[in-house]
C-alpha cells in the first residue's frame, strides 16, 4: 500500500472540498481506510473511516452530517467530501490504511502525505 492524498486548498467558510486518497500500488482494496487531521499546535485526530467494502463508516462528532467518506475500489481511491466547512476544520488532512478490513483501535499501518485544507474568508 502506498497512499497519496490530494485535493486540499483554500475555501471560504460554508464551502466544500473533496479530498482523494489513491493507493498507487493498487493493493488496498481489502483494507479499511481513514482520514485524520492535524491542526497547528494540536495532535493528529481521527476524522472518519470506511471499511474495505464501504459497508461500515464512522465519523468524529465534529464532522458528522458535514463530511462523507466513500471509496471506489476499482479506482483504488477513497474520497472525503467536506461540506459546510468551518474555520476550525483548517488542518493538514492525512489518509491512513489499516492492515485489517475494518477499522480497529490501532493506528493505521500505512500513511499518505498530508494535504492542507484552509478554511478562511
């Protein structure tokens, strides 16, 4: 598994962005994948996860109802659709893949590089 995240940028409050996480080795179809974020001066935090087949998704309370995770295994890609963005969503967003098919209590085994999301007017 080799992950590459993209899609970050500058957006106004209330706006939307879609992040993508691609597995360039085309092997993570059996892995749970998640998005995490790290704001300046803060620890990395969990945002959302999706099981290997998309059947189970979980979200942090702070993003429920605004963010949606999905995946297209044919394209080896996991997406994060972010709507109604707030300034407090500003962070570097990372995708990570677990070695298991479902999210567990361990940290993801594989990580992509981060992509910066800035929400500001």
